[in-house]
């Protein structure tokens, strides 16, 4: 069962798991895209069951109801993937608290709610696995990403705690930190209300150019990490290089990353700081 299944990494996870013969429960707020993905997976793999649930993860009540329904209908779950995510551009003083909370609700609160309600099904038998998709920005925190980084750092910490707590029950936990994956996150991102319109458009175009890593490769790496019960997986050089810099230069990496990103964006290349 996983969220954000209508496109990007989530869509490719559905295809990959379908090819492995797994029954699927797919969640997304985009009903049309979700139905298309589900139909294609069913057509390619007619022997598996593919269920869909349309839910807006920003709505706590709807998210809770969806989780409770899944638990009733599926008392045993082998894999739970919290993949859905949204972004918000702008300095902290340029964004509203409502937009900040929107990001936190989808990127952090929804995984907490789903995991809490589905934990009995996930731990019903040994061998279950939880995947939380954080981000490169759950490892580093660049300017203009206060809400996104806060949500992804929180998800990272939550995942690490659960890995320690669930180990004795035979349940694995993997935290995923993608770099610049080619998803629809740039299209769904919000821009702070006090950000200049021309500046916002420029930054959104630049953001979209960073998303180059194929989602099918990212999904394959995630599924390989699940099979190996890995604690953490960094996807693409655009995540691995900044992580290394942050380890070597805990304070100085921020300025270095800003300079590298500015230089490579101007040159039309993919910077090392792309994100999911």
C-alpha cells in the first residue's frame, strides 16, 4: 500500500510491485491519473488485485478514514510506502502559515497518521516493511525551503525511531532520500504569496530543470533497498554528493551548495542539489 501512486515514483512503484505479483492498494488525490495507473497495472498483470482510494492527505479526517478502511479490509500488510509529497517555495517570511501547514500535513502528518493506524496490520507477521520517502532536503536545508525541509527532516527522524522500535518485531524501515527525480512536484508546488510573480516563475522553471533522474530508476532502487532491508537509500548523485559535503562540512556546505547550484543552473547543467 502506498501514497502518491498516480505519477512519478509512486506510479513506477506500482508497476514494479505489480510485476513482482504483489496485490496493491494505491492512494492519491488525482482520481483520473490514479485510475489510469491502476488500469494499466491490471492490464499488464491480470493475476493481481489493484485497489484505489482517492484521498487528500492534507485532510486529517479523510486520511484517518482511509487508513481505518484499509486496516479493516486488509488485516495484514506486507509493505507500506509513504511517498506522497508537496513543496512550497519562498523564504519563511514570504509564506503563509496556512501554506506551511499544508506542506507539513501532507509530508509529515499524513505518514504519521497512516503508519499509526496501519501499524497493527504491518506488524501482524514478521517480514513487513515500512518505507518513508524523505528527500535530499531531509539531509540539508537550503534557503527558501523552510516548510519542505522541516517536513522532510521530521519524517527522517520519525523513520529512524521506528526502525529502532520495530526491529524486534521483525519489521524493517527504510528512509529514502531522493535527489532531482523527474516527478510532478514542480507542477504541484505552491509559491509564497509575498514572492514576486516574475521571481516565482523564474524559480519554478529552474526547479523543474533540476528534476532529471528517471522515476523508474528511483523506484527500482527503492524496491532493491526493501529487499535488502536497508535503513537508508540515497538516490542519484544529486543526493549523494550534497550528503557527503554536509558530512565533511557541517556548516560550510550550505554556502558551497548555493554557489554550485547557481553556477550549474546558469550553465544549463543539472546541479548536485536537485531534489525530489
